[in-house]
C-alpha cells in the first residue's frame, strides 16, 4: 500500500486573503497599481491622472527599496520626475511636462533592468518572482509609450488615429496602441505610418513575443525543476 506523504493540514491554519497576499508583496502591489492606471487613465484626466502617474513611479521605486545602489539611482530619477509632473499640471505648460520625460524614461529603464536581473538570478520561483515577471511585462508597455513620444514630437503625422478623443489627448491613444502592439493584438484603429514609427511598432511586438517565450519559459522551467 502506498504511503500518503502529504502533510496533514492544521484545522486551525488560517488562510491569507488575496488582499493580504498583495499587501505583503511589493511586486503584486505595483502590478495592481499599474493595472489601475491602464484601466482608469482613459476615463479620467487632470489631477487624477497625475496622481496615478506619481503612484506608479513611487511603486516602481518601492521595488528597488532593498537594493541600496538601485534605490539611490532611483531617488535621483524619481524626485525630479515627480516635481516636473506636478509642476506641469499646476502651470498647464506642456514644456514642463516634457522636462519630466528623460527622468521618467531613465527610471523605467533602471527599474526594468533591475527586475530582469533579479528574475534571472533567482533559483526558486516565489510569489514575488512571478509578480516581478508580470510587472516587467506591463512596464514594457509604459516604456514603449515613452519611446513613441519623440517620434510624435518630430512628426505629428507619424501615426493615424481613427477615433481621436475630443480632448486631443494623444498620450492616452499611444498607451492603448502600445499595449495592443505589445500583445500583438493589433486592432488597426491606431496605425503607424512613418518608417520610424513602423520600425518601433515591430520592435515592440517582437519584444512582447520574446518576453513570453524566454522569460516566462525560464520561470516555468525553474518551477518544474523545483
């Protein structure tokens, strides 16, 4: 007769709720903030959008809190980024918002690099590791929006918009386009027209496919070996 080696479960053992699990996992908490930003940003504007953007940036900074050098670099990038974002909302000057661009771009590149470094060095797949992988994938969509900004500034006709919102907020449309491209969904209501825009769109689509093929496969392989 085979012996059941499964340990007996303590009847008084308490199970954590989903909220408790998310609260004790910074990557999962950041993931929830990122998803809230993606879902709510198209429906809101003004200070609400600014608050979401600042929350995402602070959430990214919290990911590197245990890395002293990474946290130091993150602070040098986070503080001016947030100040310029808030100042741009107060003054309504687009040039002030653009001043936050290089700091935000470098911050996301820094955070994504540290996430990749942590994921590839891990030997045991944990809840935080899975959360880091998901956050990295979602942050790639945000990063590519920042790559599209210089293209739009250089050529306003680089993209064709079938249904541009009344407020003319192109950034909301580019966020939508970025995630549709990253997931290779491609509805076609926002289309790249210029050669540079098309090249970036193809590169983003390849990034999304390679991410799932390489990084997720590595996590699954580590979990299987365990």
